[in-house]
C-alpha cells in the first residue's frame, strides 16, 4: 500500500498517508512479533492484531476513495490485495488454533 500512500495529496502527508503506512506495517510487524513468541496463544493473539490492522487499512482506503484521493479502480485493486492478505491471516489463525488443539490432546 505504500505506492498508493505516495499518491495522496500533500495535505494528507501526516494524516491519512501516515495512518495507511502505519496500518500496513503494523500487520506484518504483528505477525513477526507473534512468530517470535514461539507459543501458539501468543502467535494467535498477534495474528488477530495483524488482521485488525488490515481491516483498519481497508477503512483508510475507503476514506481515500470517499475523499477522491484515489480512483475507484485503484480502490478495488488495493482492497483486493488487502482482502487476500486477510484471508491468508485467517488461514494462519485457523492453523494455529488447530496446532494448539493437537498439542492439548
């Protein structure tokens, strides 16, 4: 999402642009931090936080569209990428829950 963030108007540089960049980086940072914990409950918690950041990113894209900062086609392209990332994180969360259940048995 950093390329579209660069396309936002200068007046949004420290507002929406910053929020878009922080939300996108937060998603990957949370996944990395959770992985580094080596415990399924912690990994799951951080994966859920990553998913939350991706949903936040969807909201920022909606604002950018509503304000006319990005085109409808750009919005659709970017939301498709974010939606796919959400699917991947959801799959990872399912995997972690299943692994945790297997360890409990």
